[in-house]
C-alpha cells in the first residue's frame, strides 16, 4: 500500500525518530511504513491520520480500489 | 517492558545461534522405554500436556501482543508461520529420507527444536530486510 507519510513528515520538518515518538512506535516501524515494507494496523493508521489531521484515505492509497 | 525492534533483532540473533547449536550438537543417548507403559496413559499425558502448553502459549502470545508494537508483533508472527511450515516439512523429509537407510540418523527432538528456532530467526530476518509485504 502506497502512502505519503514521508511527504507529510517532511512538511512538518520531523525526523523519523520524532514522528515515531509522536506515534509511540519505533523509528524502524516508521521507516518500514514509508518504504512500503509494512502496512500499519488500523489503530495506527487512525493515529497517523489524527496526528496529521487528515483522512486515512488521503494518507494511504488503496491500490485495490476500483477492482 | 516494551518489545522494540532492536530488542527483537538481538533476541532473534541469539535464537539463531541457539537453534544452530541444537542442530549441530551431539545427540544425547535416547531415553529408555518402559516396557509396561500403557499407550492410553501416554496418549492421555500427551493430550493433557498439549492443552496445557497451548493455553500457556495463547497467554504468552497475548502478552507479546500487548508488549510489542504492532510492527514487531507482525514480524514475529509471520516468522513463526515460516518456522512451523519449515519444521513440518523438514521433519517429513528428514525422517523419511532415503539417506536414513544410508546412515543419516533420524532427527532427534533437539534437532527439530533447533530447526524450528533457526527457521524462526531466518524468517524474522527475511521479513525485517524484505518487508512484511514481500
């Protein structure tokens, strides 16, 4: 699943470690999400959406939508 | 204590060494079989022990889920699936191998635990490097 977490993080000038501390996860988890190696759980996705004040579907691109 | 990615990385490195040790160490002498051991008693013991251990594992997994962040828990569980499949297939092939007739000893329980732990660590490393979507 593609996402624009890296862009949103850059807009706030946060490092991966800073974003990780905001979300209470490890820096490795943030790196894995940004590189598409891991799709976050629904609670974490909601947490990310709340932090950036956006809808989940605005952050995560559902590549299977429309199939 | 929270299970971080770094903690899991370290734990699985140690587990890989432990698994390799179990596979390569000399097998201990087999336990003596008791002639008058009731097979129904054996079956009952195995059944009860399995229920107790499975319940303990469920409790342990729940604790892991609470203590580990979602990413680490997914890494551990995906790797565990690899370990289970690898153990089953390894045992089937190793135990039934034509090489057994040519001197390859049958796998011991220590060998199988070693295979399971080592494949769990290898699965963890695979998903850690390639990602959970690989």
